C-alpha cells in the first residue's frame, strides 16, 4: 500500500486513502459490532488498539517534531513550551491529595474528555478540507460541509451525554430524565435527523451536477466512525465490561471505536506527508530514515508502545489486569500524566499541521500536485 508521490487528487494515493481515510471507519465499525456481539472480545481488542494504533499514533507526532532535525531548529520554542501541558494534571492531582476534594481533578478529567472529542472533530475537519481542495469545492460547499460536520458530531456527542443514564449519573443529573429532559432529548434527535437529511439532499444535488462526491463520502465516513457507531449503535449497550469501576470503564467500547478510526487516519496522514517530504530532501536524520521506511517505522512504534500499555496499566485504565486502581493516589498520578501526554499531543497537532503557516505542507499533503 505504497503512497504515490505523483498521483494527484489524493493524500497518499487512491488505494492508500481508501484504506486509511475511508476504510478506517469501516474497520472501526466492524470492531464495534464484534464487541457488541461478543463482549468477551472487548478487553483483548482494546489492548490491541492501544498497542497497535493508539500508541503509534502518539509516537508519530514525536517523529514529526522532536526526532526531526529541521523541526527541532524551527520549532524549538514550541517543542519546549508545549511540555507545560503536563502541568494542569499535576496541579489537579496535587489539589486532590492536599484537600481530599475531587472537584478540581474531576474538572480536569471533564475538560480532557471535551478536548479529546474536539481533537477528533478537528482532524476530520482537516481531512475534509483536503478533499474539498482536491475537488475544488466552492466557498458555499465548504461552508455547508464544515458546519454540518461540526454541528452533527457535537450534537451526537451531546445527545449521547444527555441520553445515557450512566453519563447523567456522572454529571450529577437524574438517572431517570424528567418529562422536559425527555422532550429535549427527542427534539434534539429529530433535529439532528432532519439536518442530516437536508445535508444528504444537498450532497446528492451537488453530485448530480457533476461535482466530486469524495468530500461527501469522507464526511459520511467520519460521521459513521466518530458518532453513529460509538454513540448510537454501541453506546446504548455500554458498559460491556464486567464490574466497571470508573467512567472510562463504562464506555470502553465506544472510546475504542472512535479511537480506531482516529488513529488509523492519523498514521495515514503522517506516512503520506513523510514520504513526500523525504522524497524531496536528501536528509540523513533519524526522522528521515524512518520516514522513508514506514513499515519499519511502524514496527518500531509498536515496540515502543509497550511502554504506553504499561502507562495504561499503572493508571487503572482496565477493570482487570491494572497494576494500580484508578482510585489510588499512584493510579491518579499516572492518570494525570496520561492526560498530560494527550494534552501535549493535541496542542502540538494543532500547531504543526497548519498549511497556511507552513507552505511545505502543501506539497507533503498533495495540494501542490492537485493545483
């Protein structure tokens, strides 16, 4: 599945994009349906996701930054300053230990959940923007698609947050919704369905006029893997694990489904961009070496991700096999550090993929070839 540096209109090539950016939603959906049919598969598949996809997708960011000679020179301040994102979790943990009150720590975890979903939405938006650039979409088409993407994904997230009884307990809301709460839930669901039908009609008209259907197809895949399967197919049956002890245990399957698609997408972005970057420059850095050999690089990232599995074990991420329970002081410390890793990743990601501020990305992401 080699990414071509000459095939235009694609991020990495027709078959490459078919797997990483379109097929990833189907793989995520298949994993979700598998654990729904056989819940005993959830923990093995969850561990496999951490080792084979989630860990490597985090390490891929380091390959684009700290391991790259040029990036270290040009972004030294960013790479050092971004390490401050480990501080909020440590402060929240310190307040928890000093006062015995969970308010600050729970607020930190709630913010982490929101930023995590926002990060996934932004990645889908970035990929959608690329396909719209390839298709030379009009400003109106771009505006309608991007607004539908944001509104539909966040609306689905909100409906899941309000609609699942375990979420309501976590948020301090009544487990049984009052009449007005049920009315809001039904009204929101109907509004989301009507909005989706209106967008599908717009997409159909656009394709009838001979416009490329690739942006619309990607948007459907993004909605399928990010919202439809995790929130409306898997979510109602959560928790699927025996004896859940934390909110994270409650929704392990839904998190895994969205994470599978997100991780595969990100690995695809990095592989395609690296291949173009290092095909044009005779660089001899370690980043260039692994950039030119994506299979070997992936194997190395999987090996290093054993440490990521260990981090998840010491923070009590799994209801079985964890070294420390999440409720322990040590487990909570490693939970704070875990989210520090992700905060750092989220911030770096939103800075290093800005095409307007980094012209070389136009070539690396195939935009110059499509121009």
